[in-house]
C-alpha cells in the first residue's frame, strides 16, 4: 500500500514537471510571427491625462504602421497610421494622435483636444497643426 502511494505521488510530481505541448506550439507561433520595430513613448497631457503609446513599425513593407494607446481607459486603442503633411498622424476616426517632435495632440471624437508632451512634464507650445 505504501509503495503504491509513493509511486502515485512520484508520478504526479514527474508529470507536473513535464513540458506540455501547448507551450511548444506557442513558441513556434512566436518564432513565425512577423517582426516589428516598436517604441514605447510616455506622454503627459493637460487635464491630468497620461498616455502610454507603443508605436509599431513592421519590417516588411506590406503591413501598416500603428500606434497602440495602452493607458487610456480599460482597453488598448489601436490607431492606424494616416498621411500627414508634417509629423505623424494616427487615427481610427474616433480617436486621433497627431504630433511633431516632442509635442502631440490627443483627440477623442468632438471633445476639445488634449495637448501633450513627451516625458513627465507638460511643455506648453503652439498647438500641433
């Protein structure tokens, strides 16, 4: 009886230490995923708003650049890149992030835009056009 219990305990321990096939397939997916260059930027905005933005640029020319707003609300907001005369513009229609240099404007629908600066301090300059 004791031998049988010992065998069951040791077998359970060995099975719990074994690598599962799901972790192997996850690693294969990660290896085959398209490669992108990412940059994380923290913006400080007026009205006590902070934005954490990940800019993603694919290595291949087929995919478009995107900006992912990580810290506004409960879900990440994905904004595709749009053509801008100068600087950058990411917008999905409702949300827009437009900027040049260390300044940016964050717009939500028809609300008054937020003025933002890269870093921990808001630097007031002209609105980004």
